[in-house]
C-alpha cells in the first residue's frame, strides 16, 4: 500500500501488504507547513451583505456573514440550529436534545457568533475655549456570524461549550458585583 500526500500526490512511503496498490491518504511535511502558515494568516472579514467561505480543521466548510445582513444578531449565549434561535444554558440542555432528535437529518445547519468588533469613533479635541456642544460619540459594534453544517453530536458539544462559557462569564460578573459592594476595610 502506498502512503500518498493528499495535496501534492507525492508518494511518502509504502506499508504492507506490499502487493496492494491502494493508497493511504497522508500529508507531507511541506504541505502541512503550507496549510499551517495559511491558517495562521488573518482571515478577511466580510463586508455587510457579503459572505466569506471558510474551512475548519475537521474539513467542515462554512461561511462568515455580518449579522443583520442575512442572519440575525446573536448574543454570546445564542446559536441558531436549523432556523431556530436557541439560548444555551445547562437548564435548557434536555429540551435542546429533544429538539435535535425531532430533526430527521444526521447533520444540521448551525449559526453562531464568530466574533465582534467594536468601532470607536476618534475623540475630538477642542481647539478653542468656547463652550461647544459635544457630538455624540457612539461606539458601533459589528457582529460576525458563522454558519456551518455539522453532525448532531458536534452541535451538542457546541451547545455545552457555549453554556459553560456563559456560566463562567456570569460567575465573573457576580464576583465583580460582590467585590464592588464589599466595603473597603482600609477606609473604615
């Protein structure tokens, strides 16, 4: 059996049975390094109304879009599974699995919040001492959603990951609130 690079088709080696002419897919070090370098480069983000196709490590293909242009704006705790928006929390896990079981296909389309960028307007410095009404500097955020078709078991793992992440965020917020409400012992 021949061991052949999937990308460049170079024969990397052979293994028994030696009289079998079938091929075993692999990657040569050069092709692996090229893929690794391409993956480390920043990916272009789509403009409103556009979509950018991406490929994940597992071979799954998806695309990025700007939220509100084709997909709705999602929070950190939301995913859209086969068109239904779902809020991920540990208390909702059983209902989510029931929903997945109702879907006949083995794979489902999932949309999740991929990233968020916040555009801060430049600050305006006053050149004169006259009292001038300040312009409202409102920060704008752009949410990028990713849509991909995944097997159901990946979607359950994604749900669990989002639910766990939200629980951690809520714990940090609660700790900050408790810390802010405690009186400072030095000033007492």
